[in-house]
C-alpha cells in the first residue's frame, strides 16, 4: 500500500476546483432557517405525533403484530426527533450566545422527555412479553434487521423503574440533569479571558481558542494561555462543581432504582461492552504505561525541561518546517489527498462533504469549544463541527471527524435501528481516519526529514492522549463517582481528585507543579448528560483501530471491503461479537489489548531516533 506525499502547506487539490473552500456549514437542506415556516410545521407535526404514539403504546401489550407496528412507527419518529435535535445542536454550538436557540433547546429537552416516556412504555411492553409472543414478534417482517436493537430494548426494559417513575424521572431531567449540562454549555460558550501575548499586546480571547493556543510551538504562548485561561474556570468553580455534582447525583440516585449495582453498568450497556473487556483494556494500558511515558520524557528532553507541564501536553515539540500557519484550503487538500490515495471511496466522500458545505470550521467568537460529528438519518446527511486555527492538530481533528462522518455514510442504507452504533465502535472509525492521514503523509520516501519528525511527534501526541490522558480522565471519573455516593464533592476536593489521577497516570513525566487541577472544569466531556463516562470509548476506539489498521497495512486495499463490513455491522451486535466476527479476537483477553498498546513502539522508536539530534 502506498500514499503519494503532497506537501500540505502549499498545493490545494485540483479536484476541489476552487480557490477557496468555505469553512462555514450550510444547514439549508435541513430547514430553510430557524423558526421559519418549514421548521414550525415540522415541529408542530412532531409534537402531535409524539403525543399520539404515547397514548397508543399501552394498548399494544401482549399483541405481537400491533407492537411490531408501533415499534416501526417509533423508529421513524426517532429519526425525526434526531433530525430536529441535531439541527438545534448545530445552531447552539455555532453560536452559544443565541438566546432564542437556547430557549428552543430547553423546550426540545421537554419534547425529548415525552419521547423517552414512549421508550419506557415500549421497553416495559417488550420486557413483559412471554416467550412465545416474543418469538412471534421477532419474526415480524417489519422488524427485519432490527433484532439486536429490539433485544436491547427488552433488556433495558428489565432494568427500568415503573412507567410512572420513569415518566417522572424524564420530566425532572429536563430541569435537572440536562439543565446542568446546558448550564455548562452556556457558561463555557460565553467565556473569554484577557491574555497578554509574548509580544506584549493584550487581547480578549474566546475560551474556544484556548486549546489551540496551548497547542502552539511557542512555550511562552501556551503558558500564557494556560494561566490566563484558568481564571474563568476558577471563578466559576463553585457553579461548575454544583453542575457536576448534580449530573452525577442524578445518575447515582436512579441507578439502584433501575437495578444497577454500579455506576459503570449504564455506560457499559450504552457502549455494548462488558466489564471484563473494559478491565482487560485498562489492565493492558497500566501494564505497559511506560511506552507512552517514554514519548513524554523524550518530549521533555527536546524541550529542555526535566519534565512537562500540563500546558505542554498537546503542543508539538517538533514544529512543522514551514513557518506559515496551515490554511483551511491546505488542510482540506491534504486530508483529501491522503484519503484518496489510500481509500478512494473515503476521498470521494470527503470531496462530497466539502462541496455540500457540511463542515463548520470558522474561527469566530461565540462558538462552543470542541469538535463533533452529527447528522440526520431523515436527510441521510452528516455535519462536522470544529474550530480551525491553522494547526496540524486541527487538520488531524478534521480527519478524525471525517472518519465519523464516513461511518454514518456507510450505514446510510441500513434501517435506523441497525445504524444505531455505540460510541465505543464509533471511535474506531474516527481514529482510522486519523491514521490514514498520518500514515499517508509518512509513507512517501521523499518526505522531508523535518516533516517526518513533526509527523512522528504528532503520532506520539495521539498515543499520549489515548493511552495516558483519557485513561487519566477515566480514573478521575471513577474516583469522583465513588466519593459522590457519600455526598457532594467540593471544588477543592475535585481539584485534588484530578491532580491525583494525573499523578497516577503521568508519573514523573509531569513537573512537580505541572498538573492542571481544574481540568475537571475545563473538559466538556465530564458535563455531557446524554452519555455517562464519555471518555473510555475513545481509548477503546484508538486501540481497536490499531488492530484494524494493522490488518489494512498487511492486506492493502483488499481489506477495505472487510472494514466497511465492520462499519456496517456496528449497529447490529455487541463489541465482543463484532470483533470476534471481524478480527477473530477476544476483547476479554488482556493480550489482545497489550498487542494494540505495544503497536505504538515502532513509531516511538522512530520518533526518538529521528529527533535525537535536535
């Protein structure tokens, strides 16, 4: 397998046939505009149909044919709910200051609560079916290729409270659980901080830009961004601690009433993963933690410091050879060229999303921090959200989110319930996209030595993020949820728990004063209310993608149909079942994960050797 190197800092792919690729998305194919007539009509019909379906579910119990019909309607209704929710999510992320959209999102939480009551009724009905009626239901043609989803609903129904209690919980979550999450989104989206730059000038910096500043090669710049950007988080620590406590407290209060004995039960079910597989993965990481720590120690050597500070962790120690910042056109061209050379169908799809303006990347005030991929099953379209600041890290983020979008594209022909994949398996596709980009750039024998060193540095940044930083977040969340069982956790204690988790995973690769105690506040992932323990699926996806990519490198283009079969199957089985079918591997085997962790060693050795003289 071979990729043709193209310098990412100059040429723009001819196939784009444009001097400028727009960096702001269009949502016009979803609605003509917020609160426009088509939006209002869609919303009115949706409210009516949610209400009507809810009243009809109880009468369908113990009648397989009627229940199958209602399940089919419920699937279609979920597509429409998802369409509206994705639209509002796109609007609120792109402009966190839009109060009208915030009000609408709060309303949508109420509609989602009504929708969740339908799910509760459906799951209760499935859980109560006798075996004969259950078997008859699964034979219904209207549920063809939805068996996995329906089985999971039946299982969830056996782990829920009474329908009345679940309805109450759904209502309370609107102004409780999800309100805490919306509060975080609103506060973080509005945050700015005054920062004095190394050249002496001062700016008011949006918080969404802070992470990009801490990825700058100039250590003075990232140190200034870190310290100046800490103040808003510290100022809001009491409020944010209340939010985090409220989110965790709600979950912990509901778990025992739903028959869940541990706070990991729900995220494992959501991830279609067993506890044994998660523990095997984490054991392998802790056993081989010195591999990614080696990369951090070498980075400190290159930097000329005895160890790293937290603000050094996302910064390249080997800057790209060109002094000029990477432009949006150049980033898009590079991603397209790498995708097309290795995986032509992915390259063609990337050109499609650019031509349709499905990417929001413009750097401007008011945008929410972070990046995500979303989409509409109703329109069979995807959207990518990020903020592009001209760094290599941003280009890798673009490839990452494009991997997510491609996953959804591959699943377009599937019915919605067969396309509803867990986050664990979602993260394999995004990491696969990153690896195509980075491996593609590295593959050309004429690659300049300076660029090779920079790309190896980028690969070690990915390894650090997935093998140290995200496991650190997992350790923090476990410690926090354990203490939260006994009562609210104070901001100062949250700081301590975060510092302890960082010391545990990073060891002596961090300076004595180099932790970030407020990382619990600044990391959006801890405040996501739709999914708990949002972080460990990233590690799962990274390591599983290593195994998939190893097959790709060994087999070349002949593996791609198998990869697409893997993607197409992700909504139809558990992680263990899919990996057994695709790779013939056992996820509960620590050695499988150990091989995946150790797969970074060749790149690590090359990184050390290539940069040793610098």
